[in-house]
C-alpha cells in the first residue's frame, strides 16, 4: 500500500511497483489522479479514498497488505500552512505507523526528507547528522523531523522499516504543486537567483531506490537520496536554457531577498496564486548545504543517480510536449 499515491513522488513509486509486478493499493484524499501516471499503470492500482489522519480508515486500507510505503506529506513554505503541516506530517505519520503496527504489516518504508536532518550552512550532511535548531529549519523541516521520529518509534516497536531522506525532487509533474513549481518559475523567467547550494534528485531515481530498499531485508536504517548539490543559480539557468527562456539575472542577496519575497507576496495576494518565494524559502535559498549520497551507493552498488542536466532536459521536454506552459 502506498500513501500519497496521487502525489508527485507517489505516482512514480506506483509506476515502479507495478512495473516490478507488485499488486498495489494506493490511498488518496481529495486530489485528482496524477496525469503523469499512464492509464495502463493507473488501471492496475486499487485506489482507496482515505485520509492518513483517519486511524480506522487506515487499518481498513492496510488489511492484507505485505508492505506500506508512507509517502503522503504536506509540502509548503507558507506561514498559513504551518498547522496543516504539523497535522499531516506528524499526526498523520503517527496514525500510519500505529495502523501498520496494529495490522502487523511485515515491511514499512517511510519517505522522510533531507529537511528532517536539518541544514548546516556551509557543511555536509550525512545520515549520522543529529537535528539542531537553526533559523534555516523551515516549518516543513520541523514537521518532517517530528514525523520521522514517529517512524523511528514504529521501528522501535517492531516494524521492519527503512527511512529514506530525498533531497528536492526534480521531474515531470503538476508544476502548480510541490517542487515542480521550480520549472514553472524558470518558464516564467523568474529574475532572481542566489548562490546558495542545495541537494536535488531525479524523482524516478528516488522511486527506484525506494522499491529496491523495499525488496531488501534492511531494517532500522536511513538513507539520503541525493543526485547532486547545485547552486540555485545553476539550477534555474539550466532550466531556463532547456525552455529557451532568459536565465535569472538579479542576485538575491539576503537584503534583496527580503525585498523580493515581500514583493512576491503582494503579487500572490493580488493574483491569488501561491508564490514559491517566501521568508522561509529565501533563507534556504541563501544557505549552502551539501548532502552526501555515498551510503545508498554503497548499499546498492549497481544503482546510480541520473545526472541533473539529463533530469532537467527530459523534464523540460515533457512539460513542453504536454503544453503545460
């Protein structure tokens, strides 16, 4: 069973599972089916309407399953979403863990985030890093940290589980939601850039790694899933080049970032569309954190991450072909 089956990563996990001959049940809330999932794959999935904050509904949905991949999460950097972030990412995860324990599910994979490890401006993050309070930790990061603690609790209480910590996901999806909005901003010739550095990973690679870990007997470990560490300037310039658009040209220093996110907030209020640029996201964009992916590469010697240039090229072609712009 996959939670968050209608989400960006969930659709790719489902595809990978079906292509590896798994029988898949996926729960979703009130989102439309992901258009990035081919009809031939979607029709092989048993879809169940359920909110991860519904304990009894979760137990019903887990009846007879051999494994749970918990990928449902709320992603937002907006202050108004803080309450829902905590409700979904912490309370929801606690309910999923409790249901898996109650139904004695043999295998459990929790999709966390590198955000749950905390950021170290200028430093390298490995799986051994301990959480530290920092101004660079967003509300999303805090919610994923405490959600991951619920997953560790479940493992401590008997779940045979693995935790994965993907960095920022890149690929083809609905660019009005999640990290797909990075492509939307590049298409719209968003003018601002920073020299801050962050980790990015191909969404298909992430799904493949999760399914590989699902099929293993590994338990009680976490794995960072990160393709490479790039500056935001390099990222947006590469995306703009693939779209045939102007690259960003204004450096958003910490001072100018403060002006930029306030300007974008006013635009968002006027046009009703959420802005990718917020107080929290600009702090992240001006920090530099390097995520080490060596552990998963040692664990899966024949696995490799797609170069980010190729990921971006393929995704941009998909967006253009679909006419999403």
